[in-house]
């Protein structure tokens, strides 16, 4: 396999894994990230469904609005105010780990290190440190985009 193709595949793998760690709302990953990172995060579609259900079904039955089961407010995450919820992280989680798991640049560095190291052992990579830095740079630039 040509080196340029290997690097492109590594960059895409790093982007995808970084997004899974930092941003995706896949329920098991979201639950773990909520407890490791904590703080304000945008509502997921499932949480919006809970709110709509309570407003329509429960609210009509009780004759009043039923409160949602979590603390909620509009928070500016860099692209204007977004309905968000507060999640508490586990007490034993250090600040550096929470920062690492919420920062695409930081997380992609460690993800790219693991991906390049595994690829180096399995397939072999020439100049692994340079490949790691290049994959980290490209993967983090993609992962940090708002559309990504």
C-alpha cells in the first residue's frame, strides 16, 4: 500500500475515533463521556423526545407542564445559544482527563498515537514519529470543525 494512502486512511480513522470520543451521541459513549467530562452539553434528540413527550402527553393529563428530569438552559457553545443540560461528572475524575475528553485537538493526539503505533506494529510505518505528527495534525483539524 502506498504511504500516501496509508496516511489518508490513518487520518480518517483518527478523525472518526476522535469524534466518537469527543462529540458523538451514541448512548453508551455519551453516558461514559457525561460521567467523565460533565458540565453543560447540548441536548440529544432522545432528550428532546422526552421533553416533547412530557409537554404533550404528561402535560395534558396533569393540566400543566411537567418538569424535565434534568437541569436545562440555553448555553453558547461557540455557535449561538443552544438548549443544553447539566451533567455531573464522577468525583474521582481529574480535571485533566475531563479536558482531554472534551477537546478534539487533545484527544486526537492520543488517538493518533495509538492508531499509528498499532499500524506500525501490524503493518509497519516508515518514520512513525513524523507520520504520527502528520496524522495528528490532519485528524485534529478535521475533528475540530463545527460541521464535523
